[in-house]
C-alpha cells in the first residue's frame, strides 16, 4: 500500500502472476492494509457495478461519522478512478487525484471516510467492486457534481458522459459547502483515530 497525495487515501499495486491458464494476484491483503491504515478494514457491504463506456458515477460521499470507507478495484475493463478531498479544513481541500484501475494491472484504491469518490468507465462492461465499511444509507449519502468547473477534474474528452439524474443534479463543491453538508477534516481524522483505538 502506497499513500496517494490526498491524506487518507492509498493505492495497492499487486504483483500479478501470469501463466498459460491466466493469472492470479492478491486483491486484498489484510496485514498490508492494516500496516498502512493502522486498523483493519471493517467490511459491512460489498458492491459490484457494471458500466457502459462513458458512465460517470459520483462524486459520492457519506456523513461522518460513520462515513463510508471504500476499497475499490476494477475486475473487468478500465476506469479512471478519482478521489476528491471534500473535507472542510483539509490542507488539500478541493484537490483531486485520478488513478487508472483496470483488469491488467489490478491496482486498487482505498479511500477513508469523508473523501469523495467518482469514476469514469473507459470501456464497455466495465466491472468495479467496492468493499465498504458501512452499508448504503440514502439519508446520509450526498454528491458533488463531477463536472464542477472549480474542481476541474481532467476527465478524458474523447468519452461521452452518461450520468444518473441524481448525479446530474448534484451541487458544486462550493454550494455543498454553503449548505453545510461537507464533512469536517478534523472530525474525519478524529473518527479514524477512534477506529484505530477500538
């Protein structure tokens, strides 16, 4: 596990062992993840999404506490996976980092509670698996518009976007901040500290 530029996010770059039958790799290694995070992954729900090329999902996040940490891997096709720092008071507030996840390198990302998450499917039948620390709760879920010009996420311009009506209507980062729905950086850090102590 290697930390990314946004505090609270990591990338897993496994060794892939190919042979004439196919390949095998460690999708998740608990000891390695625990060494990076200082805690175990609390698994409450596993999701699998299948997307057409151009499907843009996110930017999604949940209220903290308890938030929803995610371990995300692309098991078929390819995505541009984007982590957005939406935590008010964070030194990297408003910054994003994109990572290509695909079925060749088998990289995965972990994002802590309070970070925003989105991805763009780069091929048809792209399949993404998310391991989540909390179950889906629509009353605690929020979104930021993935095309917010202030975020200026560098999405590929050769892919036509397909978004859900909910994502199309999502507010900008600044509007969400004015509405008071964004998580506070200090609260997110304190919550992770509580989890490590439990």
